[in-house]
C-alpha cells in the first residue's frame, strides 16, 4: 500500500467575487436547491468490501492532502451560510479519523439562515460501540450503518475481514442510544446476499431501524461492475412482498430512498434505485472529498478544487464562488443508462458516500 497525492478528473478553480445576483440558496440551472453536503473525512477503511476496493495494493491519499479539522469547518460554515442544512460525514470509514468527535462537535455548532445544522454519519459500525456516547454528546443527530449480510462466513468473504461481531455491537449500541431515525444500508448483490433480503429487514425491525437496500452501482475502484449481477429495485420488492404487504409512503422529496410501510406500518423499508429508477431530478446533494474536491454528483468526472482557497490565503467569498460554480455545473442526471456513461476514476471510498 502507498500514500500518494491523487489528481482525479478535471479540477476547476473559480475566481472572482461572488455575484450579488447569485446570493441566496444554492440553486443549479435545473432549479434544484442544494441543502445536503456529504463530507468525506478519509479514503481509508477498516473493511475491504469486494464491490468497493481491492484487498491489497490500494493507493491512499497522502495525509498532507487530507483536509484538517479547521479546513473542514471553514468550508462547512460557508456552505451553511449559503443554505446547506445537513452535513453527512462519510469516508472511507469516518470513525478512523482520530479527531472524529471534534469534527462532529465543531460542525454541530454551525448555524445557517434557518438555524442549527443537522449532523449525520454513514459508518460500517466498527468502533461505534466505543465512541457513540461521545459522538452523541458532541451533537450527532442521525446514523446510517452498513451491513450487507448477517452470516459471519459470508461477511468475511465479502469484506475480507472477520468483523461482523464488531458491526453487530455497533448496531446494538445505536439501537439503544435513541438516535432516530436509525437506518441500516445493504448493497443487494446477486448470488451474494440476495437470499437474505427478508432476514435483513426483520433484523432491522428488531432493532427499531429502517432497512435500506441499494442497487449496486459502478463505483468500485477496480471498475469490475457488471450490470447483470445487480439486483434491481423490482427484484428486491418482489422478494419482500412474499413476506410483507408493501404500501408506498409518499413525500420522498429529495431523499434517495423510496419507502414502503411493512404491513401498514409502523416499520418501513427503503430502496435506493440509482440505476433502474434514478432520482436525479430531485437531488439536493453535494460532496466534499477528503482531499478538498467539491463534486456535484456521485458520478461526476469533474471536481472543483477548494484547496487553494483553503490553504493559500483565499477568503470565504472565494470558497463560496467555487461552491456556486460547482452547483451551476451540475448536469441533469448521472447518465448511467446512457451508452456514453463513463465511470468515475475514483472509487466510492475516495469519493465519499
């Protein structure tokens, strides 16, 4: 393994003062208002999921490339002033950041035009049992925990690590904490875990959580994604309908998951069908990579570089200019289903979930 500075895609710095006419909410040229910023804290992870990264030979971002706590907070404050109301901390695995509690505390103290921001986190759950009380005290509001299988042998094969017990411990701690809504995420994979869909939902219900299934997307570092191996939204719903009556829940807005009530509720299940039923038309999300690149789409091949403004004396107006340029450059959709689609050079661990 090596640690190197990485140049990905096209980095587009923006210059000049913020146009007064461009102040106000972060609205793109398609009328979408952006309120959610996903902040990757590291590209490193404690697992090696087969659909995400190789077991060995990974090139990590150089530590000098990773944004510091002060830089993250500064970028977040500018985004909040422009209307971002939710920060989701991701990775890699965000709990690998030694200063993770400080990150949560500093970001939770930020207020935007409509009041305090919300702090959410997506994690694999390892270390969660150890640090969750401190994260809650620091201001964490919501959790998503990834768990693709309940079988120890299958977990080891899929993640190349024997850590299912740690993940289950983290989920138990989250369930006992009172943080709600609590969401569990699973990537549905043909011949891997598609026989566990009902079991995963039942497990989530028993922990007071909502299970969410994600269609496998072309975001693996090895670029080995095969559409024929993807379990589709309809296949997921058909499997669950054999056990529960599924009633659609309206009011999705910009949320990535469609939701269905199980037997009329109160429990529910979600499906994120980015491939077969894209929700790009209502997307309100931006992403900040661990090395300071703004991305307006998970599948973007263009990045907007915040590092010069953060490290070379730029003022907050310059950061806002770059932020607004990123929003203006957002395309109508990701075009996964178009023959011209190009998979991003970065893997999911380097983009941030």
